[in-house]
């Protein structure tokens, strides 16, 4: 997707993946600073831990305390968060310009971006489901302080709420090929919220399949991936992102992964 964007823009640039464990992040970042790498993306589980290693943050990243895009500025790196727009755009493209209440699975960096996205869409109530609610205190306190107009609570995945939500968002890796969803989501899905899965591989995730079976409107993870990536291209290059080329390459790569 990113290489396709660079080709469409006529830029001499390449995009490569680099598997990095939590203990390696600081060392890898130091190595990148010593190279000619002009920018990169950050994914789970590094979106919050990288904050203290960067010299500056844009307003959105500073507010949500999570970074997914980094750009070299002189001799330093500046962190950005394009996940927020990556969440908002697929929703508004379906006419969902206002969300009253929502439930999110996870309390990591993607969940933080989700809270900011919901704030932009006027949401006033969010329930976050966590495997370990007691350890989600930083998420709860920082997001409540950043977005005081939202009534935010954290509950256990074992204590799933049953009242009606406009939107269910999966901000965790659950439902990917290796990590199953919580066993009991039917109470939420029975109320037919719009279901948005941040997991993009496989395209038809376990959550998407279950949501369809319950008659829910669904939004795929690759839609978020496309739009957050497009904004990253804009940040890195200063050019409007070539969305059609990026989408074509993204869908082709996901089809290959499906094999």
C-alpha cells in the first residue's frame, strides 16, 4: 500500500516492515535515528511505549497519548496519531456523523484513538472492555481527563453490558488468526450495533462474521488501515495521498495473505 503510494507520487522511497519486540524498541529507534529513514509507522504493542522516546508530538498524539506515525524533522522524530482519522472516515462515509454511545474491546493505543474519534462524533458514553480492568487505570484516568464530556467506564470482558450501543469497536488483536474473541459477545451483538473491527487480516474476521450473522452493519479493518495510512503519506510527503492506488494494492496484499 505504501510502496504503491510512493510510486503513484513519483517518489524514490520504499516501505519495509521491521519486527521489533518491546525490549528492542529503544535500540531500534536509536538505529533509525542514525540512518536516513525519514518516517515510519508504529503498531501494537508500541503505540504508547514509544511516547517517551520521541522528541515531540502533534496535538492529537499528545492528547490521546498514543502514536502510530513518526516523521523525521531535522535530527529528531515527531510522533503523530492518524488512527483517529482512520476510524472517523469509514464511519462518516456511511452517514454515521454522530454516535451517542459506544463499546470498545481493549484499552491500548487503538482504544485511545477510538475515544478521540468518538469525541469528534459527539459521543457521550463509552464502555471499554478489558481483560484486566484493574490495570486499565491509566487509560481511564488519562482519557477521562482529555475528554471530560464523555462518560467513560472500564468493565471486564466477563461482565459484558447488555444495553443498546450505537457502535461496537474492536481495538484489540482478538479475532485475528491466532487470538480468539471473548466467548460471550452475543448480548452486545443482539442489539445490532454497527460493528467496526480494527483487525484487518483476515478480511472476514471472526467478529465480522458473527456481526453479519446477527444482522449488524459492519466496517472492515482494512478501511481503517487505508485511511490512517493515507494520512501518514500526507504527513511524510506533504502530498495528497493517492487513495485509489493505495486501496488497490492493499486489497491485493490481503488477498495474498488469505492464501
